[in-house]
């Protein structure tokens, strides 16, 4: 298995069970994977400090200011292999969302 970049959301994902997610992140890191936190929160020092204090060491924090997470993270020069988020619709690019909607419409659902 190769190196993976895994993105986890903070509010209502990591915070749903901070002890469990901390252990999961540490296990992923022990296998050589990178874990980043991508939150839709506004990027200001108070938010950044709160997340950095709560997350395990080595987790980079990205605050999108309510932008689509995939678009934002690509603009930062990162590629995410696996997303963990309680609101999956916050992740895809606008183009990907439009493609998914067209697919659903073709299925008649």
C-alpha cells in the first residue's frame, strides 16, 4: 500500500468522538499516511488555534471559509485520497456535483 493523504473534518466528525478519532489518526500516521484536517470554518487565529490544540500532532489544518473543500485543498497544492466528513456534499468541486446530479437524473431518482 502506498502513502495516502486522508482528510478529516473537524466539527461533528472529529468532535463526534475525539478520543476514538485521535487513535485512528495515530494509527494512520504510524503506517506512514498523512492526515490533514479540512474544515469549512472561517480562517482566523482563534479557529486555527482551537483545531490545532484538539488534533493530534502532525495534523495540518486547512480552513476553507465555507468553500467546497476539494476545490480549496487543490488550490493549496494538495491531493486528498480519502475524505472523512459528516457532510459529504461539502467536499466535491462544483463540476463534480453537477456531474453527479446529471447521473442521478439519468437514473430517474
